[in-house]
C-alpha cells in the first residue's frame, strides 16, 4: 500500500511517465576517413559536404534544373504536405492532458408520459404554478391519467473536464507525436536528397548520350572517308568489290545506331521535365545545344564518417520513428491504470426564457470521475504487445538503415575510384586507336595492307571512344551516387531538431 502511494505521489508531483525512456543509439564508424589520394583525377578530401554539391560541376544548366526541381517537384510537394499533416497531428496530441471546456444552449418542447417517470411520483400532480394557474404536469400522475401537457424547457451553461495525467499517458502521446513530426520532416529532406541526385544523374545520362552520339557521327565520317578510299582504289583496279561492300556495310551499321541515341536523348530530356513538374518537351529549348559531360572537380569534399548519421536524413527519420514507437509503449501501459477526471457544469434552466437570466434558475454539478478498466477481453494486453512489436520492428529498421548507409557509401567510394581508373585507361586506348586508324588508312591507300586492317582499326576506335564516353558519364554518376550516399542535398539542422 505504501509503495502504491509513493508511486502515485511520484506520478503527480515529479511527472513520472510509464514506459521506457528513449535513448538514441549512436552508430559506430567503420573507418576514420573517406579521403584517399589518386595519382590523377579528382581527389577526395575530408571537408564538409556542400549542400549544393552539384554546383561543383560548374554547369549553369544543371544548377538551374536543380533549383527548379526543388521548387516544383510534385513528390517533394507531397512530402511537404505530409509534414503539415504530422504537425496537425502534433497539435491534436498537444491537447491531451489539458482541460477542455464548452458552452451549450438548448431549447426543447417536452411532454411527460404518464406511463413513464410520472407514474412513480404518486397519486397527485405537483402544486399549481402561480404564473399560469396550473401545474406544468397537468392532472394526476397515477396510471391511467393523461400525463402533463407539452411545455418549454430552456437551458444555458457550460461544461468543463480535465483528465489528470497520473501515468504520463498524455505526455507520451505528445512525445510520440513530436517524434512523428520529426520523422516526417526528415522524410521530406530524404526525398530532397533523392530528387537532387536523380536530376543530376538524368542530366549526366543526357549529356552522355549526346557525347556518344557525337562519337558515332565522328566515326561515321571516318568510315565514310574509308569508303571513299575503297571506291577510289576499286575504280583504279587496285581493290575488289569486297573492300567497298565491307566499308559500306560498316557505314550502314554505324548509321543504324544513331536513331536509338536520338531516342535516348529525347527520353532523358522528358525525364528531366517530369522531375521539375513540366510537360513533355518543356526543356527542348534549354537543352537544344549539345554539351559535354561536365568535368569532375579537382577536389571532392566528403566529410567524415562520424558525420554520416547526422548527414543522412533517412537515418534521422528512422531514429525519430523508433523514438515515437518507444513512446507509444508508455501510452499502452497507461491504459491498464485507472484514470481520474475532474468534471463540472454550470448553467441555468427554466420553463420560460425569461427565467434564464435569474440567479435562482442556476444548476451545477462538480466532482471527480474515476474509470478503472476491469475486463477488456484482452484488448489492452494485445495493444501493449502490438506497441512492443512495433518498437522492435522500428529498432531493426533503424539498424538496417544505418548498415545500408555504410554499404552505400563504401560502394560509392569504390565506384568513384575505380571508374576514374577505367576512364584513364580508356582515354589512353582511344588515343592509340586513333593512331592505328590513321596508319591503317595510309597503308591501305598506299596498297601496303588489306582493307581488313582498316576495318579492325575503325571498329576498335569506335568501341574505345564509345566506352570512353560511357566511362565519363559513369564517373560523373559515381560522384552523384557518392554525394547521395553521404546525404548531400540539404542542410542538417543544429541539434538535430529540424523545423
């Protein structure tokens, strides 16, 4: 008994709340630094991740598209509305534990039944009313009488109630709602990170397709030049029809690959238009002039591993969701305990509206109301088990999100480094292929070799130049993936309390 009294006093005076208190888990870091040096190319440096990392490509069109996407993208707007929705839920939860009051006024036309309560009043009706000369209940109230005539009843007053938060249920509700709001805000920022990365990735794919189209057209000119040489040699009798047919077939094969690249460019352009919530072909004028894939910056700031949990909004969202699930355990536990509410009402009542303002017409009631759950058919225990399971699921999701983030960063770092190595090797191979084509064409023109040597050299050049264009696009995409994995694209708030 003494322990119960002490627990009740603790709940009232010190604000104790049932359920576990949330303690944020601090994930470990698998490495001290992301930075690594390479002989050539972009270098990773342990500097703060820039929020507008796409500006490091020095491409005004890309920067403008990013700005438009952040302002106009429909998915991001929906995420912002979900934040507004969660804030409204927080406002609703904030009313828990606070007193409520309401005013009321009513008018009713009534008639008492002789077969109802009047039959319990005895054999005679109440005394006549001096104002109208008769009792409002008319004749006798015994069984078989006619009951009362119809009469007016006017009431005016207000009601108030306040449920005392003995077990911290209202506090846990507000705590869970605040955590839900934080989770929604972080989800919005995670959507922003995904959006900015998708815009940049699509833009690089567009420029990569344009670069590849330029490679195809350049090689078409090279093969066309070889065809002219073969035709000239055939006219002179120094070559056979085989050479010209082979060259013509090679030229047609190259020309056949052009329409698919034109289609890809149009598809990427429309994809960018969709990301900024614009109709098809809205960016045709902006993107009408082909451009190279933007060059990677010399220095790529990647921050520190210890900052990843704060930089990744999906990690922060998972942590906030875990916080909310933990708080709801306290709500479910509080439902097992009695609740006490202070209720009261005050007003006036009269058979005539002129009686309402009178002090003599007042009526009131006030007092505590206690509600104790006795039998709920297992509902309360089921709700508690459900909240505990939800909390465990949220904890696993948080751990999985952190682990996934480390894997994404590690994979992005590897791709960023290895793709640059591949690009450097392909660049050298392309230069050598250009030399080989020039030598093969000269030797074929001089009659020192067969056209097969020219054909092999041209195919090798086309393959290497196409692979080099793809590698340049992949290098830019690897940098984009790296910044997405690092949570770039937004500015984390101080103290991890976004607004």
